[in-house]
């Protein structure tokens, strides 16, 4: 059987990624490998503490922050979000998904906190990005591309969102991404703190996630990797350098994909989930909150409605939950997600397994790249 290092080095050697850091842990056994380079020039070698743009594996951490506010008694799962997000108190919905944005009907019920956590609030991406409503999410909110500095501050961002109708009625369909950004605003308004401050105080500091945040401090830029996309003729093109988009905290800290982190920091979060919400003698979440985060909440119809969802998976809070075995790595109960910048992080509560892989090449679409699939296959074999 190949080793973790061999799996990662194969793809570095073939040129699909400049480098990668992988971690596979089961119980007390932890294997971490850093291969290749932080940049395509082969200069700075990849290291265990290299910092990456997490992209969508930010989402589970945002969900955990919401659960902390629920445990504080500040909000509840069934609460309508209107009192905290008045911009969404009386939303409109397009008559059909492909209707013009001015062909709308009122929402049949309020949006709840649970709707946002499960991505069933009516806002988000479907498989057809050309739909008028989905196109507006990109053009008006600057969602999708990894450019955190492009989005407006939370209040004007929410004002812009309020002018975009929902694609589906609340509770009707799973739609990707936007709900986590809305949750980031909700956290800030309920807590009275900025999203970066709340997450640092309640999540990152207790877990020792010292390299996780919405920007990379100047004294750590030497550990920050480049971010690439596959360009013409398969060549990797630099999209963002260490002194670029993440060199300062943006006006809109994205709960959907704005964090940077290291493999050990995300592993600290994973260990907390595996421990039922505890770190040492301190409880950050109750076992019930962790159970709700890592349990599938979708019906088959809700999964199918967007056309984006991966077969064999459901959705918990902020991450997918495997519901059937389709490949060696699809183990029922596996919780986690993938990021568009070449990141993946999952836990398997039943076996105490954690698998995290961070790289720096963006995904071209919803299909995970070969490196990610090979990594999952390896993690399932150990």
C-alpha cells in the first residue's frame, strides 16, 4: 500500500499542485506529511505549519460558532432571523427558479436559524449559474471567487441581499454557500462582536488555533502559500500572492470561505468534535450540539432540488454527512467538506478518524480533483 507521502508526492511530481500538506489520524496515531513547495518556482518548501486559504472548509467552523450562541441562549434553532436580520424579515421568492428577478411571490414563512444552518433558507447556488437570481448573487454580492476584499461591509452587503429574491421557498431546497455568509452576519449581530473577534475568542483561542483567522499577519506571511488556478494548456497561474487578498482583514469576513489556517489548527477543531465538543476539561459545545452538526437534516427532495449535491451525501450544519457507501471513502456518518482552493477536511465519528488535506490549486468545478480523491481513498485504507 502507498504511504501518505507517496500519494501526495505523485501529484506534485505530475505538476497538478506545487505542494500539499496531508494529515490522517485514527485514535492516537497521527501521520502528517508536507511535500513539494509553497509556490510553483520550487523555492519555499512546503511545511507542516504552512498557511492555506481554507475556502469552504470554513463553513463547519462558522456553524460551530452559531451553535455556541444557541447554547448561550441568545438564539434558538427555530427562531425566525428577522429580529436580528431585518433585511430578511419579509423576503420575496421568484415564482419559478428560472423566472426574472421581478417575477416574485412572498415567502410562505419566515427564515429560521435552522434554515440557514442546513442551507435550506432559499438563498444560494444551484447547478445552473445562469439563472437570473444566481447570477445576481455573483454580481451584487461578489460570491464565488476567492476575493475577500471585493465584498461590501456586512450592513450594505445585507441590504444588497435583501434586493435579491430567493430561489426557493424556505425549507424547500438545499442551496450552496450563501447561508454561511448570512450566518457570519448573524453571529456578529447577536454577539455584538465582529465575526473575527467572536470566532477568535470563543473558538480559535480555546482550541489553540493560533494560525487561523481572516487575514495573515505580516510576521507570518513567509508561511503563507500562493493560490493558483489551472490556466491555458494546463499551466498553473498565480491568482493570489501572500501579500494579496488575505494580507488584511476584509470589510466582509466571509463565514462561507474566508478563513486561512494550517493542518494542525483544523485538526484541533476536528478533535474537539470527536470529543463531543470538549477540549481538555473545557466544554466548547455540548455533545448534542455536535450531534446536530454531524447529522444529515435533508430529505432526498431537498438534496436533489439544487442539482449540485453529491450522490450519497446529506448535509448537517456547515458540512456534508455521508448517508450511504458509494466509494471506499464514503462511510456513512463521515462529516466535513471540501474547499474550492484545494482543501478537504473530514471526520468519521464512529472510528475516530480525521483526514485533512490542504493544497493551493483551485477546483475548476464541483468535481473533486484526482489528488483529493486519491487522498480520500488512502485515508479510507488505513
